[in-house]
C-alpha cells in the first residue's frame, strides 16, 4: 500500500433481508466514511461510493442473500476481523439488550447457564469478559426478571426541560422560560388524569413510578408538589414498590424540593455528576461544578436521608483520560450513592458533539475499554454489583452502559424496562409506551410526540393513542 493510502471498503450485502443489522455490525469495525454499501435502501449515505482520494479499494460481499442472519453476521465478523485486526468484545451482537437475550434463553427456553455461555461464546463470538458481565447482571436481577409482572405496569413521566443542554445530549431537553414549563405541566396533568383513571378502572397497579427527563426537578417546589400529588391521586398505589424522581442536575436539588419529595412516598432520586472534573463539566456544558455535587449529596442526607441515590458518570467524555475517569469514580465512591451507573459515551445524531466530530466514537476504543474495566473492578471491590445494562448505537468502543448497586438497592423500573416483559405507560413529551402482550411475548409501541409544544397542542390525541393500544392487554 502506498504511503498515506487508506483502505476503502465497498460491501455488497446482496439485498440481504437482514441488511440493516449487517450494516450495524460493519459499523463496529469501520468508520462510516471508510465503507460503502452497494445495494438497496441501506446504501451508506455517509460516504461516497468512490471513496476518498488515494484510497485502496477493497471489495467484500456475503456469499448469497439466502444465508441466514446469524451465519451472515458470523461471516462478516470473521472477514472484517481478519482485515482490520480488531474484534469487538460483544461479537456479532448489535442489539440494545444482551441481558434480555440471556433471560429469554434461561426462563423461556429453559437453557442452563452453561448452555447460554456456550451460545454467547460459540454462536455470537462474545468475549469471556462480556459473558461474565452479562451473566452476573442477570443473576443479580433474577429476583425481578424471574417473577412475572402480572397485572402491573411501570409508569414513566417525562419532564423535557433542563437548565442547559449538554454537549452529548440527544434526549428531549429544552431550555425555556418557566412560563413554558407551566404550560407543559397543565397538559401533563391531563394525561396523568386520563391514564391513571383508566388503569385504575382496569384494576392495573403501578409496580414502579419513574419521573425522568430532561431534569424532573426543573419545576419549582409548589409545582413539583402538585405534580406528585396529582399522580398519587389518579393511580392506585396499593401495589407500588418503587417511586423515583430522577433529579439529576445538582443545580436543581434544593432544600424546598427535597422537602417536597419527603412529603410524598418517593423512594429514590438521582444526583448525576457525569464527571467530578470541573474542566470537563465546563467543556460538556454543565452549569454545576464538583463542589455542587458534594453539596447536593450533603443536602440530601440532611433533608431526605431515607432516599436511595443513583449517580451517573460517563466514560469517554471529551478531554478526559483514564486517570481523570478514575478520579471521578474515587470521588463518587467517597460520597456513597446506592447505585452508580457507568455510561459509555454515545455520539448521537441529535447531539452537538456529533456536529463537531461525527466519528468521535471511533477514536478511543482502547482507552475507554480500560475505563469501563476500571469501573467494574473498583465498584466490585466497593461492594457494588451490576444489575442492569444496555447498549446504544454510536457508543465509543462499542461497549455498554451498566448500573451497579449495593445489594438490595436495585431499581425495579430499570430492570423491567430493559427486560421488556411488562407494560410501560410513558407519559409526557417524548414518552414511548409499550403494551406487553404476554401470550405472544411481544410489545406494541405507543409513542407520544417529542416536541413539548406539539405535545401540548395535541394532548387529546396522545390520550387517544393510549386508548387505542395501551390498555388492550388488560381488557
């Protein structure tokens, strides 16, 4: 190969029925700008068919479109591993929920742990490190996943507002005058009235309630109080096991809001540093500093000492190296949250980071691997166990997000949402409800619109969508 010449891959998937999944696997080996899919609707729009100048063209193809999905993925995995010298630790698995796959093999198909380990190793080419992680996660969460959800739902209520928008954020998050928050809450109350009353009439009980966002503690204390009271008056809470308000931003965790939470049967909150390095926090667009995180923990212990606390951190943030990430972990362990969720940075299409560097997630595979490995070891030594996990597209190094918990503090909602064997009623802008039909083991999605203003305008339609599809499994 000539100096400064790069490889450019033209790949013929022969219009395979699983072309989308095959392309997702290819992206775990190659940057989108380094390959082109020749056929059909999955032609890669992120690169030219001709490739960059001074590139060495490499032509690849699967043997035929009749090859089964898993065989085609194994074929491509072996081919690309040999060409690139790289083997993704999750093998051919490109899905979001590897733990769900384990649980279904064990609880629905009756396979032993050793049979599942062999399946992951021999059929999916998953590394022993990741097999160990997913198997331990499933063992820890098994008291929940092994128990059918029955006539219960998980309730998600979204608050799509934040003080600022983070560099990596792709969630429904808005920075608006408080008058807009008030308008939104009025519409949200209408949806809470409709859904809570309907489920109560059907005899369906929330097993968990989860306020997410955005930042759920954006509403001022009186409005937060009214929102929680409205929720509790409309849903039958006699079977409630968990009630979370994912506060998140330390700049919204105040004494008056914590007193509101204590007034209600809330059981857990989140205090999310993302990093304990001040220069990183400024770089990613957070308005708080590490001292504010410490103060939020101290304030919570004073005002609401019975609340369980989850904290999120991110491996692979711009400008952070392994030592800085370890410092975040060490600082957080000193504060002692009950759960610590270790996210691997995902560069989503709607984020500002994606606009700045569309291929950021391809550049730090080895270093981020060391970070998530450090987190697993350090948290295990501190007595935390992995209890739920999921993967996302465009993750740095193709790793995973894992939540670790002190024994007995695992979140039921988090386990159920990833296991996908319970109906989830999601309220608010951007909420995606999922009606679980147990007899067929399938989900029916019932989405709300993401734009908060359109949600307000079309709140009647959001309520009607649920009437048509959400309650069917319970009727």
